[in-house]
């Protein structure tokens, strides 16, 4: 039952992502991709923190101690945010789709 629930959650999340991509204005595609990237990095860092807390034998290792400090995780998130903003636009003007006049 848990596997079926996970599969349905993944399918529903994928459909919601596709709907968001279709509904977003072309001018805001770049900022939407950047925001979603930062959210995914934050979730991965949070999951790493939770997994390290669950596994007791990793607490002696230095990497596990590093992720237990919330300031380190926040610093990593800020570095990703700053670095990704410095890369420039994700989509250039010639990559944007041509506006379809027959679209509802």
C-alpha cells in the first residue's frame, strides 16, 4: 500500500509541476526555475539532516557533525542561492517558446 501511495504522489506532483510550467508567464520562467531549484536544494539539505539524526552510528563522523549545525546548512543554502543567481539567466530569449495564437 505504501508503494502505491508513493507512486500516486509522484504522478500527482509531476502533473502539478507540468501545470505550473504551462501556466507561468514566459517572462517569469527564469525566476520560477531558480526558486524551484532553491526549494529542491533546501529539501535535500533538510532530508540529509533528518537522515543523519536517524542513524546513530554516523554521529561520530565529522561530516555528520557538520550537518547537525543549522548554521552550516543555512550557509550552504545561501552559497547555492548566491551562486545560482550569479550564473545568469537559465533561459535565453531564443530558447523561449513562440507564442501560439490558437492557444486557449
